[in-house]
């Protein structure tokens, strides 16, 4: 995994701009795990990844990633490879497969 040395980056913090619409003074990072993980996957810098991995651990990140309702194709493939999660176990992949494409697209 690209971020396998995350424990060496214990000082990393999640950038508040990723969660711009929330009041972070009383923000519950455990309860809002799926929001945090989705923002980190979609827009996070390496420090955000390190912070999320330190906060949730590899298993917590994997569980949250599997339940994300939407990821674009690039992000979906990245997390699939990095966390060794088959695409078929990602909710966003299953959801994408169940939508029928227009015949002329």
C-alpha cells in the first residue's frame, strides 16, 4: 500500500477545508467517518490520507470505502488497488453496474 508508513506520520491532520461546511469545534470524526473518508479519497493530499489512516486504521478505512455510495472511476480503481479490495465489493461499483447506460452513449 502506498500509505503503509502512515504510523510514522502521527502528526498529520485532516485539512479543515475538506470539511468546510461543518462546524469542526464539535465535529464527531467517528460518527462522520464515511463523510471524512469520501472527502479524503476524492480531494485529499497525502497528509489527509495519513491522518485518516491514523484515525480509523486500515480496517476502518476499508470498511468505510466499501460503503461509499459514489466514487468516480479513477478514485474507485485507486482505492481498490491500494487497499486490495475487489471492485465487486465496493457499493459504488455495484451501484454503477446496476445503472443502465443509454444506448447511444
